[in-house]
C-alpha cells in the first residue's frame, strides 16, 4: 500500500494570514465609516456647547469632557482605518514616557497602584510620531492598571538595546493572561475585558509596526503581564504613515 503524506503547516499559516488580513481590511473600512458618521454631528455639538459655555450654562464642563471622550474614540477609529498622516520628529523617549506616567498617576491612585520607572542613562533620542507613541503608552498603562484590581507595583523600564533600538517594558502584577489568549492578543475582538473590543491593542500594534517596531506580550495566570515595545532608533519608510 502506497501512502503519501503532505505537510500542510505552511499552507494553513498562509490561509490564517489571508483571513486575518481580510478581517483587518473589513474592520478598517467599518471603522472609517463609523468615524465619518460620528464626526459630522460631533463638530456641530461641540460648536453649540461652546456657545452655551459663553453663557455660563450649567453642566457645560461635564458635557465638554464627554464630547472630548467621544472625539478620542473617533480618532482611535480613524487610526484603526489608517494611521494619521504625520512626520517623524526627534523625540526623547524618556521624557515622553515620564509625561505619560504622570498623566496616568491619578487613575493608578484609584486602583492603589504605584508606578515605578527605571531607565538606562544613555538612552538616545528616537525618530517617531510622539502623539501616536503616547497613545500606545496610555492604552497599555491603562490596561495594566485596570488588571491590578488588588493594587501593587507597576514597573516601566526603558533600555538602550546596543544603540540599535529602544526597549520599553510595562510589567504589571495583575491577574495575567492564559497561554491560549496570549497568542491571539492584537487580533480583532480578542480581549480580556468583559466589555472590551480588542480594538485598542489592535491600534497599538499597528502604530508600533508602522514605526518599524514590534509589540509583544509575556504573561502567566496569576503572575502578571509584561508588554514589550521595541522601537528602532531610525524610522522606516512606511507608506502607511
């Protein structure tokens, strides 16, 4: 009896990549459409609220805060559809991380979380789009803080990797992530949150990849999670940016 055995591992990987690419494309188109439909009435609402603010109308500040939050969500949708066109500039990653940590400290306080920063002394400046890197850091720090429901210490480290890349690590003491779910993080609609969509991590991953970098996760259940951002010192010529 003659038997032929074929290794279809590579074919299955290719099929999975095609399916994932199609999902990303579909979600990008959906995000762009939703953002467009929201942005038009949002612009009008902000204009009218600003007029009311001039008359010292009650609750205007609360309304403005909520509108800004909606605007932030819309911008995330637009980034998901296609990262904002922008130019790379020289940026001190240490100062950028410190400013984001300072911004997140009030939320960390609510969760009884202490944020500690450790960094190499000889970290060179990098070429990046600071607002996008800030968006990534805010998202990742927020996730880390919210995972630490019993409080603890959140470690943020910045390392100079042989003057070729900068490594930013965010290590929490939260509940951790299962091995099965860990391998899927960054994919559409994969999340550890009850009401989450997974789009936040998806946006983060896309931004870092468009900077020529890499976003990776290490975790064990009940032992916390470490997110590692690797950014090259020099940007890549990426048509998506």
